[in-house]
C-alpha cells in the first residue's frame, strides 16, 4: 500500500572510510529520527563519489562500510528504504534530462564545485564534478521528496533542485514535487575541533580536529581533550566570541539531549578541562557501541548485500515511475514492447 507519510530523501558519499561527527550530527542523526514519521529513502551515493578519483577496490569496500555505518547509526531497513545509488540506473537517466535543463551559469555558481575544484587544482576538475549538483537534483526529484535532511553546506544544492523542479513543471506541466531543505539549526554546521572557524570535514588539513566515528575511542577522547577553546575561562554559548566552546556545547547538548542553558548552568565556575573531560566520556560512550555494530554488519557481507538489493528494488519501483513520466513529458518516443 503506498505510504501517505511525507517523503524524505538523502544521500551520503562513500568517499572516506569512517563517517565523521559532522556527518552524524548534521545529517545521519536526523535520518534515523525521520524514518519514524516519514516515508524515508536513504542512499550511499557512489556515483557522486567518482566525481573525484577513487581506487576501485576501496570504493567498493567504502560503499559497504557506509551502509554498515548507516545501519549501526540506527537506520532500520523495515522502516526506511536503504540502497546504493548505482543500483538504481534511473538516477543517471534523470540526471541527463536535468543537465539539459540547467544553465551553465547557474551550475557555475555552485560554491561546493568552486571549493572542490580549487582543491584538486583548477584545471584538473572533471565534468562530472561540475555536474555533481545536477545528479543530486535528479536523486531528489526521482522520489518526489518533500524534505531533504542535510547539513548547511548542502542548502545551495537544494535551492538548485527547487529551481529546476519549478522550471520543469513550468515548461512541461506539473511533474515534480518541489522539496524543502530539512536543516536543524543546532547541528547544521559542526566545526573543526582545532579550527572552529571551518566546518569539520574529512578533508581537514589536520586530523586532530576531525572526529571519525570509527577511530579508536582513546584517540577520540584525546582529540576532544585537546580541542581549541579560547583564553577566557567562562563556559558560555557565544558563537561570535567563543566559537570553540560553543561548538563543544552544541555537540554535548545534541549527544546528551541536555539543553545548552542547562549545560551552562552545570559548568558555571568550572574550567574548560572539566567540560572537555566530560564530553570525551560522552563521546566514547557513543562511539564504542557504534564501532561494534558497524563491525557486526561488515562481518556478514552477504546479509548486507541482500539488504541493499531489497532496498534498491523498493527504490526502483518509485524511481522508474517518475522517470517514465519525465521522459513522456519531455517528448521522448517510448520504445515499443
Ligand atoms: P567533506 O568532508 O568533503 O566536507 P562531507 O563530510 O560533507 O564531505 P558528504 O557525504 O558530502 O561528506 O556529507 C554527508 C552529509 O553530512 C551532508 O548532509 C552534509 O551536509 C553533512 N555534513 C558534512 N559535514 C558537516 C558538518 N561539519 N556539520 C554538519 N553537517 C555536515
Ligand atoms: N551532495 C551531497 C550528497 C548527496 C545528497 C543527494 C544529499 C547526493 N545526493 C541527495 C541529499 C539528497 C553531499 O555532498 N553531502
């Protein structure tokens, strides 16, 4: 029976072995919550990963590893549809239609493309990296998603999705749902623990500021304890003047469910060291079972693969229907069966 719940869709790249705390707090945590109230589709976006060079053996391993981590974080294949993007060929097919609708200028304005292409050396970026946001547009529109749970860095891509959905609907008639971003203010951007002016990212310049969920818990504790704060001593949420402390408070608050004001009161008159020691403990308690569960899924690749196959089958049923409508609206001649 088709679900009457609103639909959400999101994706994560299998580009690094471990998810980091920003991925979890900014996105995956919301995915887990939304599977209870929404018709949820979540995928490992391997086609997006190859927009920058990937080792084939590592890519395959990292795709399974990403799926295992999503399950370890709490995604339940009975409650959501979990799949691998390349298992559903309609993504690449709708992306072509969207490529033919998007303007070169508008694609050129995508800040993530500008950042990533600069990182790889301006002349070395692939056409795939340039058109990466358009593939993301196709990902979202194929499922007629109402909301897209992501971190702040993805807002511009959701805006592009809205623009292209409107453009297609205007030109060819009502076809696509225009989606909304689902970005929680408190965790929209988790910052690097060594440089709280930049977002936590797997491509951070130093690994010390990056909390990988699959790190050895001792390493995690050490990174929290050496987080950069400021020369003041007051534990207060003030992103302008105390970005480091504010970041730690956001992380602490989200992981424990305690309000920031409650934490400020609890730590009044205490030193930064006390906050860091306690947060390190909270973090270790979180990552230790996460690592164990991830390993359990990896130890049984057959079950993992068959679970992903079932997810792809469910996803394809929805994606194929949307693609057929889009092909028809555009005027492509249907093949005779
Ligand atoms: P990179 O490390 O290169 O920035 P990434 O960590 O963003 O890549 P993705 O697979 O592109 O990896 O992102 C998965 C999700 O995690 C996205 O929804 C993204 O917005 C979110 N995310 C990533 N970093 C952060 C962060 N520091 N704070 C909040 N959300 C984040
Ligand atoms: N571009 C996103 C990953 C992504 C995605 C999507 C997110 C690919 N397709 C569809 C939401 C919906 C990123 O870099 N985090």
